[in-house]
């Protein structure tokens, strides 16, 4: 007997496969990439924006206060050091975000490939089920002789290569149309 692994309640096979794919993706993450992901997640929090804003206000206030108080300010107005720090910070944050996004795109690509495989497999299974039902109908002497063109068409799996070529052709036309409109 062909036994299937037990699926936990509320966890269909696709969900488990997706979770496994995510866990595998996380397992393949190196320490450096993990650090980049961690920093990016912290930078994306609302608290980071608040802390950064407070730090900027304090920087400007203390340096302005020092200058007006007759003390030597670390970065007097127009705050060239602050401008440089912001530029360097923005550069690093952009690189961190791009690095993290590339990794997330790779995972999304794996999810899309898994979903496509499942769609193709389901198409094949449904075509087989329809073919078997049609065969049973034809073999049943009580059903009589009749032809169901829709059922015959659905009993043949889709030609996935042809569909892909049509999609590529439509996308190519859409890209050409968009380029010529500019």
C-alpha cells in the first residue's frame, strides 16, 4: 500500500513544501548575509526612523548650541560632517536593501517554480481523470453512443511549451509596443 506522510491539520502539502523551501533558503544563508538581512530589517522599522530623526535633531541642536555658546562645535553649520555621514549612510542602506531584495527575489523565484510545477502536475492529473471518466462513460452500455468534444479536449494535457512561447511572444509584443509609444 502506498502511504502518504500525514499532513498536519491546516497544513496542506503545498504549505509544507513552501515552509521547507523557506527553511532551506534560510539554512543556506551565510553569516554575512544573515547580518545584512538583520541590519536591513532593523533599518526598515519605524523605531529606526524615529531614532535617526532624534539623533539628527540632537546633532544639529548641540552643534548650534556650542557655536552660539562660544564653544568649538564638532560640526558647525552648515553641518558638512553630518551631510557626509548622511550620504555614506544612504549609500550603505541602499546597498543593504538591494542585497536583501536580491535574496528575497531568489526565494520568490523558487516559490514561483514550485507553484508552476504543481500547476502542471494538476493539469496532467485532471486530464487523466477526465480521460478515465470518458473511458468509463464509453464502456457503460447504459450511456449510449455520444461524443463529448469538450471532454475530449480537456482529457489532453495542455502543451506547456506552446503556452510559454505564446506568453513570450505576447510579452515581446507588449515590450515592443511600450518602447514604440515612448
